C-alpha cells in the first residue's frame, strides 16, 4: 500500500484512484491496474485493457467563464442528477440508489453537487459532483456531464471551474480521471480547465 507521504508527492502517478478509495477498496481477483510506465501488452495478453487518464490541478489559476444564460445551482434532489446523467450518455445509466450512495461516503460534500440550468427556461442542462478529502486536501471530480445538445457551449468548463473555485484555499490540489479512449474526449475539457499530467492507468480484466 502506498503511504500518505508517497501519494501526496505524486497523486496521479502513485495511485490510479484517490487515496481514500485505495484504503477502502479491494480489487477483484480477476482485475489488475497497472501504470503506463510498467505496462507491457505482451505481458498481459490474457487480459482485456481499458486505459484511463488521471490528471492533476494545483488550484492556482481558475478562470470564471462568462455564461449569462446559465445559472449554477445546488443539487437538492438526487433524482435530478439521475435524470441528467441518464440523458447525457448512451452507454451509461445510473439509478437513485447509486447516486444516493455518494452521499453516504466520508468525503461527501453537498456544496460540491451542482446543476447548470438555463435561466430563461429553468431546464437542467448539465451538472457535476465532486468530493473533498480533508486528510489529503484533495478535491476529487467524480461526475461532470452536459446534455448532448448543449455541449461545446462552455457549460462543462463553467461547471468544472466552479467546483474548483469552491475549494480554492481549502483544498491543496484536485484530481480527475476518465476513459482515455472516450470518443467525447473529456480529457480535452479538463485540460482546458487547467488540469495537467500524462499519467495513464490500464485497468486489466482477465478474459
């Protein structure tokens, strides 16, 4: 197990997931997670491979996009987040129980649950969920989504930057992870918001 000091020296290079998760989660026997620097495809031929990026933000420079038509409001009803997530993805669906489970973790931060709404219609068009771990000072972006027809309008960037700004001065850094081969390219969004790094983690499952 990686020590807290080792993790804080290089969060995205030492672990594929946040420190608090690594302390509580045990991988299934048929799964391995390997950093890119130690990954050799020929050595893992009996596994399927799904690469994930993991990026870092120092919380120093956080711009505030000007989107007068969008309002960022607290998410008070889990069902609103469920409907938003299910409307944002073709290959991913969640239910109320799954979303409510995030509120029962030791790092749940209700001020980091946001919905982006159109001011003139009240329609929910995007949202985000983040967590905060006091021991490490880590802000963790978990869910960032925008309805397909509202993408590339700056809404995703506004959500990310608002979440970062809410813990600026309290958190020491922020991290985010996602599928490296996602055709929607969420990595580009995070990099546009100031996230950096080149760490790739390979999630391997035995065939």
